[in-house]
């Protein structure tokens, strides 16, 4: 398989799983290597997208969106019907995904979810011995958790040389009151109690919520603490970990592995990997030749 063909396959699979991605996100998924200049990465991505558009497999949406921090607007791409069929040939699991194209109401949610995935991809690429071994979308998770009041936006598995964790991922755009978010937390508690997840998951995952800002992350943490505190089995539920972080912090110096997470029931900011787990220092992790994202 040629490099171009491999990249075309990756675009089809990424769009099949995320539903919508902007050109910047596709560029970062396709060409993360530091050996390419910014301009050459853009040219490569545009060439791949141009080929797929010419064959009627992908199409841009009718509007532009900026990145998570603002800046230049980017086209948002989705699979056409022919593209969905082609992606399902590459990954039969995509046959289970709903064929209905997401409306503009859900596009922003999908794009923020992709930013979270890219942050973890970047962390794995720039830390020797790390791997983001799994990222399942919401439509893939239903059979893992069974009938439930809540379906996570994603499920990830991240491993280092000495640690591994699974995490449900929630994307919060701040469009609902914290009290309504509390209903989602209650759904997670119900999901934990029902136990259907035990058939497919080795342990109960972390629940990571990525919010727009630190203020929103703090508010959701407090809401979660109140919900858990009101439960009759609050002592038992205290072992579950609910973490909250603002999206911009995921792209800081240490990314999602940094001390950026508000954890329900704890004071101060925390990291996902405990401090007592021996991992390379920042100087050890980043050599002059290390890949960038």
C-alpha cells in the first residue's frame, strides 16, 4: 500500500468513527511527524482530501469553524453515503454506526471530542513507552455497558511502561445547567450499580469530563460531589473517580497527563497517573528528535 493510499484509508476510518472532523484535525491525525514543515503537512492533507472529494467519498460541510482556541476557520468534513460504505468495508464495525449524518447541532460536540482524542494521541507520541491503545466512540460503547441511562462520548485505554487506565470521556460544551449535568452523574452511578459493564470491562473506568473552562470544570466537580453525597451508598461510591479539566489545559506542556484535573472528593489539581508511579521526567521524555503533534 502506498503512503497516500494509507492516508486515504485513515481519513475514511477517522471520519467513520468521529463523524465530523475539521481540516486541522485531519492534518494532525495524518501527519504528526516533525520531519514535515507546517506548509508541507497542509499540502499533504489537502492532497488526500482532494482525492477523496473527487471520488465522492468525503464532502465539506456548508460552514466553517474555528479551532478550540479560535483562530483561522477550517472546513469541516464528513463522509458521503459512498464514503460510509467504503469505510465500512475497511472496518466492518462501522456497519453498526447510524448512517444518518449528524446535524450542525452535534458537529461542535464531535469536533471537541476529536480534540480530546488528539490530546491523548499527542501525549502517547511524545512520551516513550506510552500508548493510546483504544478509543471507542459513543456508538461503539452501548454493547459494552448494556441498557443504560447514560452512554459515554468515548472510552479510552492509555498505557505507560508501568501504568494503564481506562476512562469514559464526557464532552461538556456548557449548554446545560450544572444541575442537569448531575442527572448524567446519577446515570453513571446507576450504570456502576447495575454491573452489566463487568461482562466486557476488566474494571470500572475513570470518568473524565472535558469542559470549556476551568470555572465550568470546578462547577461540575462540585455538582458531582453533591450527587454522590446524597446517595444512600455514598461511602461505596466514593471509590469511583470523576475527573474534570478545561479543554485548553489538555494542550499545555504536559497535556492530559499534567496536573490539570479537578477530582471529585479531592482538593487541588491532580494528575491521571499517580505521583508515586515512576515515569520519565520531562527532560527524559522530550529529546530534540522527539515527534511533535
